[in-house]
C-alpha cells in the first residue's frame, strides 16, 4: 500500500522507495557520489522526525533489515562511498583570527554585558588553538572533582631563548586534564 495521506505514517517500503529515488538526485561537493555516513545521518533525522510527528510510528525488525540492505546495496552498486564528504582540517592561525575578530566585532556592534567575559572568551579560544587541545583539556566540567581541575598560573612557564625579541619567547604549558589522562 502506497503512502497516500499526511495523516498516516509512512511504512518501511515508502521510506525505502524514497531513499532509492533520492540517491540519484544528490549532487555531492567533494566526491563523485554521496558519503554513506551522510546518507545514514539523513535517514536518522527522517526517522526521528517521523517518530516525533507520528507517535505510534515504528519500523518492524523486517523493515529495519530491508532498510539496512538498501544501504548495503547502495554501497555495492557504487551509489555511495565510505569516503568522508570532507576531510578534517586543522584550525589554522587565519581561521582563529577570523573567529576572534568576529567575536570582538559582534561585541562592539551589538554590545556586551561585560568586556571581561568577551576578552576571556577570546583569550581562551586563542589558548586552545595555540596548544592544539580541546576545551575540556584546560577546564573541567562541573561534574568533575579532582585537584587543580583547571589551568593555573604556575602551569605556564615562559622563557626567552636565544635572544630578547618577541619571536624568542618559548612557553611550556602543563595540561593535566587531557582526555584519558585525568
């Protein structure tokens, strides 16, 4: 039975038909064919939307297996690829500069409740980028309890090496909250 009304939830076969027709219409940016993870992510959002819109919506184990085989067939037929759509890129100095300029410009144009907070955000973004770490490596969450759960003044040692100019500054930073080393 074909899905005919907006009031009734689609069946697994309707979703399967939709996926089969949709795959030919997608024009990816990076690869010749869409990424499998991208297609599965889209399906996950469709599934969640159907559960939200139709409280009694569910897929039977048979329908789930058929949809799983559809993704496998897409891969086998070369309609999707396991290659990521985009490659991960490191945050460079120019991107950090753009982020900081945008943060400060927004504070200037729209106002800020406290310039200390704005400057603190900018400095923390700069420190995270300079150390190539995650936010949680420097600060703790409220649920964590351990000694010195944040970056302290004595964790940073700055020295002048082979000269007296700004380019001769060398810093050593202790990161004690690094992932898997807390």
